C-alpha cells in the first residue's frame, strides 16, 4: 500500500521546504566562505561583502527550489553547486 496522490504531493512539498531551508543555507554558507577567500579585498571587507551577497544567494536558492520541476531537481539544484563550491573551498584551504 503506497501513498495517496495527496500524500505524495505533501511529501514533495515537505522535501522542497527542507531543501529550501537547509540546502539553501548550506549553499549560501559555502559560497560565503569561498567568496571571502577569493575576493581581492582586505579580509574584513571580503567577509562583509561575501556575507551581504549570501543573503541574495539564499533568496535565489529558495526561489529555485520552488520553481524546479520536481523535488529531485530542487535538491540537485542546491546540493550539486554546494558540493562543487565546498570542494573548491577545501582545495583552496588545503593549499594554503
């Protein structure tokens, strides 16, 4: 016995909410860390600029999650960029 049509819909919406809140936060946090390292500014200004940019990135990731065609695409749209940016950040930190 599987989920009803309504149950699948609610599960998809719940999955998107988690992707928007959690996945969007992780994506914004990793992008903030990477931007703070890469921006050619004094460290305090780079961190402040990266943090301010993270607010718009978080908002865009939430919009993406609810505009995606499916919950799988929504998760992929936040998880894959976060993983790539996280790998680049890890490489940069290990190189220095």
